[in-house]
């Protein structure tokens, strides 16, 4: 039997859709629900390709498997690949990201009430790696309180190889706490650096508003990028990069979120070799080519 009200119902539905009164709920990007744990599997294809890139670059620059640890997480496809993900390395300035996290975790009101001066100083620490600013804020917060925040977010686990560790004020002597696995004053693993930037992109560090502000601090457009490592490798590719690099003697690292032109991925590489910076430049290009299908 035909419903006499059906034409009227169809007309009403059409009218509402045209006038914009009927809307679909916003789609949630699946990466917001993705979790990176010690059990998260790597993507076989991407893993094979990353290992090939790493091997080729190590051969080019005279490096061995002891000299590199790498990870990439494509947030568009949720494909993961890692080489030596849980081998803790002396991380130079990279763990300054832990100071930034601790600042907002221990001062949650700062997410909506941060002074212009503090914002600029934190930007200098995060973007140009100022030891002076890092020490100012680590002394204000306290090393043990900073590490307690990192532990709260499970960024360090001695039973699983370590993770992100802040055990010394940058550029200062005196107080020092070595990490339990490697006795590093500043340490990191590929897996936990990937997790940090994943959680930042998911807006799960402290709060959504704090995560957005931390991301803005990493970006700090008024502060020029240091044209080294990943930034040097990708400078002509019309990408946006938020990152934390580190350099000390032969420990040369970079870790970044790369977006633009359909990209959205996290790339991490820790090296200990005189030609580490050359490796990082070439790695960023090779991985970007791979993920964008450029070559």
C-alpha cells in the first residue's frame, strides 16, 4: 500500500538538505583512535622498504646497523615501520620535548593563559634548541618532576628498553640522573618519539587546547628553522614541519611531523656517526618520495 505522505516526506527531506538543515556528523580521522604500543605490528611492505632505504644510505655513508635507528608512522594510512625502535640512544637536545610537555602538564592553566614571553622562550627551546631556555624551564620545574610527567604518559619503561629521559639541565653541571637502561643524561627511543608526536597530533598530551598550543610552539613561525637535517632535505617540497632536532658530537638526530600536499606522517631518526646529518637529509628525501609515490 502506498503511503500518501511519502511525496511530502521526500519533498521535506530534499528541502532540508538544500537549505543545509540536514547535516552528517563530522567524520573522525581514524588516526585519532590509533594506539602505538609495544605490540603494534609494523606494516610488512613499508617495513621492507624502510629497511632497504636504511641499508642503501648506510652503505653510502659508511655506517653500520649500530649507527642508525629509524621509524616512520604514516597517519594517512596508519602504516608503521621501525628499525631498532627500543634501543635507547643518547638523544642530545631531542628530550627537550619532555620539558615542554612537563611545563603544560604541571601548569595546566598555561594552556589558556600563556604570556607572550613564555611562549617565545618555549619556542626558542623547541625550535632552535636553546640550551639557555631549556635549563631555565627545567630548573623551574625540577628534573624529577619532569621525568615523573614523562613516566605518567609511559614515555619511559626500563623493562622495554627505556624511552624519553631528561636527567640533566642543558648546558649546566651539577645535578644529574642517568636513565636506568643506558645511564644517559638525555635519552630517547624511536618508538617513544613516534608516540610523543602521535599523541600531540591526536591532541592527547595534557588536553586538546594544550596540545594545540604545544604544536603552535613547535611551529613558532616568527623563529626561523635551522636549515639542517630533515628541514634541509625537504626544503623545496612545499611541506610544513614541526620538529625537534638534536646534535652533540656524533649523536645527530631529528624527529618531526611532516604535512602538506596530502602528507601527514611522523619521521624519527637517531644516528651516531660523523655523517649522521648527511644520512638524515637523504633519509627524509627517500621516505618522502616513498610515502608520496614520487619515485
